[in-house]
C-alpha cells in the first residue's frame, strides 16, 4: 500500500493554512465495474482518498474542487470562524474514516451552495463505500440522494456534466432508480435512453441501458399488477 499512496502539501482555501493530503497513484489495475460506474481496483480503493480535509479548520471537499472558492464562501468561513478542530485524515484511511470524510464534504457542499451534480457525486461515492461495507440500507439511502441531486443537475446545469453526456446521465438516473426499487420511473428514464437515436454513439451506455431496462421490466412483472403506475413505459424504443 505504501508505494501506492503519496503525500503532497496543499493550502486550505478557507483558513489559508498548509497541510498534507494523501493521494493515490494512477497506476491502479481495474478489476471490475458495477452498472452505476462504481469501479473496483486491485491495489487500493481510490474513493477512500477523494476527499481532502483541512486538519486546522475542518473544511472538507472533493479533491478536484477543494482549491476552488465555493459559491457561498462567506457562509462557510463564518461557520468555521474561530474553530481549531485539529482533525487529521492524512495517511492510510480505513473505510469508516473515508465515510466520515464524505459526510463532512456533503455537509460543507450543502452549506457552500455546491452544484447539484457535484453533491450527487459525493452521495454516490458514499453509497459505494456502504456497498463495500455490506450496508444495503445506508447504500440505498445515499443512492436515492445521488439520484435526486442528479435530477436537479439535469434540469439546471449545462451538458456535459463532468464526463457525462445527457445520455449517460439519463442512464445513471434510471439505474439508480432501478437499484432503489423505483421501477416505473426507472423504466421511463431507461426507455428514453434506449429510444434515443443519439445513444448509438455511446454503445456501451446503450447496452447497459438495455440490460437495466430488461432487469427493471422483469422485476416490475414480479410485483402485483395493482402496483403499476399509470403511464409506465412497457416497451423500450429501438
């Protein structure tokens, strides 16, 4: 593990103090990937180290955006004013420590007015940590939060969002709906992807959407007919 992890010095955007963060080298070997893009690596779990936490003031954010001043920076600075928390998440992290860092990042992201898509990413990665830990209830709750924030992003933000096109985002929302048992809504989203002519340009996502649609349809058929909602998509597009 030691040769996979390394440290760099950063300056906190909130308190201007220097601190050390632990990062994961890029030479990881992927083992597999789940249908919601959770990726498993042989050497280490990079999601454990995606959140940087200032050991002086306690501010936490995803590494990609940590050094960006947030929209509501004043509110966060006011909250942190005079605090000397002395937390330290540098070095090798346990899963529980990683979970704690995501909870901190989510707390500050909400306070800072972070974009819904970025908040969604935090919730989704936290769901993956709960999945790894065998905590299905917590995983489902975080997936539901991720889906809710991705839907907000779909309505409010410009595409692409991060590395996701509209088609990929619609697929991911549909898959999260399927995984959390909201099958009629999942079928609607997934049918949009399968029926979109542009989806042919994203063959892997299209195949994943078709598979997810079939799984959602079959699961839906196992439920009582009375549970079906009006307007559910029964056939995907072609």
